[in-house]
């Protein structure tokens, strides 16, 4: 049988695709064999709409893949009116399942859209908070960069002042070295000629030897 879509078990916790055998009800619902065995053994109520299924033919197992021989014989001998009634009910069952599947998928899509909208809203909030945080951090970073540049300028100025004072200190140190007593003694020791000259040019002694008297 060519299906426009695969029928699924009408039990919402199952939703198994039905491809081989299934259990159908007179209230136009269909279930997989496992779910039907579990549900209908507990109570003869449709788990989808809670319709009482008391008659033997209210719940039947059907094959979803019919042989050609079965297709030939299943409706043979029935009147055209009965065949049309059976086909009409089968088409009604199919339309109901199509409508139910469309409603289910619409509800799923709506739920997904709602969740997507909530997630998008949360994402927008997270992005907005992140952008605000990034803006604050950027401002703090700019302030820190300005403070760092000011500190660097202060360090450069301090280094320049230190170098200038070091040069002045070296000049004062050199001057002090030139005027120190040890430097003066060294200068005198290195010029002995001036001492002898001073001794040669010293004034004569005050003791004088008189000449002997003439005869």
C-alpha cells in the first residue's frame, strides 16, 4: 500500500512508525501491537480518546501489507454499496489519522517555536549582558592604558632627573677630588725643584764675620 506518510502509533509515549502489523479501533485510532497488548489487556478503553471498546470487532489486528490474492478476495462477493461503505470508512479513517498527525506536528512545531523564542530571548539577554560587560571592560582597559602611559612618563621623567643628578654628582666629586689635601700633597711631591729654589733664594744669615784689621 502506497502511503502518503507512515502511520504512527497513537500512543504519545510511543509514536512508533507502523509498517507491518497494527491494531485498529472503531474510534479511528491505531496502535502498535506491543502497546495494544499492554493497554487493552488492562482495560477495553481506547488510550487515545477513552472510548469504551466492548464489542469483539472494536479492536482488531490488521496487516498493513496485503498480498494480491487477499486484495482480490477480501471484498469479493460484497455488494457495491457495501464495498463503497467499507472504502468510505477506510478513507475516513485515513483522513482522521492524517488530521491527527498534522495536529500533532503543528503542536510540536508550536512547542519548538515557543522554546526557540524563549531560547532566543535568553540568548539576546546573554548577548546584551555580554556586550555591556565588554563595554565596561573596554572602558576599564582604556583607563588602565592611560594610567600606564602616565606611569611610564613619570618613570622616564624620574630616570632623566636621576641621570641629571648623577652627572652633577660626578662633577662635584671631580671638583672635590681636586681640592682634597691628599691631592695637594701629591702635587707638591711631584714638584721638588720648587723646594730647592726656595731654599737657594732664602735670605742670608744674620751672623757676619768681620775682616781682620790691617797692620
